[in-house]
């Protein structure tokens, strides 16, 4: 009987030790989790401060210059997209600033006002595609994309900014100018350029803004326009039809007084070559 009591008490003691050890382990995990949350919170506060400083610098400086510290770079330009208002589609140019600073590969995006487009995946793919063409590890930088629209627009086709963002990243590290280029096209992490919609509306907006060079995906320099045709069957009766017609984009723009060069590309590398030799 005495042996049974000893075994029972020993088992209770072992159980208490195990429970105490488990509680201690859980407590340490909670402490570590709390410390990680504090670090993440401080990092978010820091990133928010940086985004606010970028916005403040741009808003208060008519020339658009941003005060930089060591390891920071930025580029400004315009994203071309399509805005839909009811049945009307039109091309729009939206100002953007892309800034990089030493970090750990994070991406932060600020859009003012809301324009209905998620650019997170586009910038992530652009960063991966651009890595091949720069001599730094892009995962050692944080990326800050600031979009500034004049007013709220119902933008569509968000991925079409991918090629432009990839070229912007390459430009930041290779001192390559994107001036006088209208750029549209989706991009995947391997640097392959994919088709996008609204080509005619986008390029027309660029032409009206005085831009003279367009880079777009392969096969998209031919566009469909819709022409109105009227036929008088008998006096007093006219039939009106709207018929599609394929036209060459450069010819279409030239007939309307715009002198633009159209370049088709299938990869990010081809786009870089065009810009460097321009």
C-alpha cells in the first residue's frame, strides 16, 4: 500500500511539473508574440511617417522635389489608365511617385483619393521582374508608391500599370529616363508583358497630353474603332448602323494630328532596350 501511495504522489508531482513547464512555455510564447507585435507596430508607425513625409514634401513643393536621406531614391511620372463613367470610357493620366529606401522588401501604397484600383500585386510582380536588370538586391529595399489623382475616377484594368512600375524600378537604379513615354502593359514576375484593355483610350489621352512615344504589348498596335454609317432606304427613312473597323493605331492618331511612335514589346528587356536607345 505504501508503494502505491509513493507511485501516486510521484505521478502527481510529475504532472504538476509538466503543467508548470507547459504554462511557462505558453507564457514565454505570449511574451515573444507581444514583443513581435510591438516591433511590427513600431515599424508600421515608421512606414506611415515616411508615407506622410512623402505626401507632405510633394504637396508643399511646387517642383515636386522630395528631401532624401542616404539610400533613398524616387521617380515621378504619370500612370495611364481607363476611367469608366456610366457608358463613357476615357483615358486618364494619374500622377505617381515611386520611392525606395533601405529596408526588407516591403511594399507600401498610398492612393489619394480612392480610384478603385489595387496596385499591390502589380508592384510586387514589377519588383520581381525588375530584379534581373538591376545590380542590387531589391529585397533589401522598401517600396513606397504614392498615387495622386485630381479627383475620384472609376479606373479599371489596374494590372496595366505593371510594365510602367517595372521600368520605374529599373530607372531608379540605372539612371534611365522615362520622359516622353506613354507605357501600358501588364507584367508577370518573369518579365513577360501581357495584353491590357482600353489601348485606344489610353493612347489618345497620352497624345492629348503631348507625349510622343508609346510602349504597349505585342499585337496591340491594331485597335478596333466603331464607325457610324447612315443609309437612306427610301425618302424619309434612314438606317443608322455602328460598325467595327480595325485600324492601325499610328495611322489613326496621325489622321487626328498626333505624331506618335508606337513600340510593341513582349518582355521587360525589350522595353528597356527601346528606352535606352531612344
